[in-house]
C-alpha cells in the first residue's frame, strides 16, 4: 500500500511557498513595483525568525489589503522618515511603492531586499 500523498504540478511564485507573516523580496520578485498604502506601524516583542534568530523588538509596516507585514530595517525606516516625517501616525494613509533591490546585502552577501520608493511628490524631510 502506498501512503505517499499525491502531489499536483505547481507553477506559481516561490514566495507563496514561504510560511512567514513577514514580507520578503521573494514575495515581490515577479511583481515588479507594487504601489501600496500604509495601514499602520506595529511593534512586536520577542520575535523568533527563521533559523531560530530572535529579536527583542521588531517594528513593522502593514499595508492596506495585504496580508504580510514588512519588518522595518534602518534603511526603510530612514526612507519613510525622509518622505513623511518622524511621527509614525503621519505615515498611515500614505502611499509608497515597494520594489526589490537586488543589491541589498546581509552579512556581506547579496541577498536582495524590499525597499520603498516615493509614490507621491511631497517630501517632508529632504536629506
């Protein structure tokens, strides 16, 4: 008797295979630029990521109509600050464009990452 489950061909995005609540470059790779509206900024405590890596505090951005949240790294946090100011309440309702930057490095290795691009002309804090 064969107890092996029956599979079926899958031709979708590899990002759909990831069982993570966090948005990653892999999730957007085939989508190109994605314009989104910021729904809110959230803080999570004692978060465990893949491979057992833990962080005491993680700040994320949630986008209207999207399931996954994007963890804010320093580069993306500074971009939102430059575009919309330091008060995160002011970020809510603002539009940004998400894109994959293939040059993002982690521990010296190119891994690609999600970045923000301006979707509106107003910049609150020019550099």
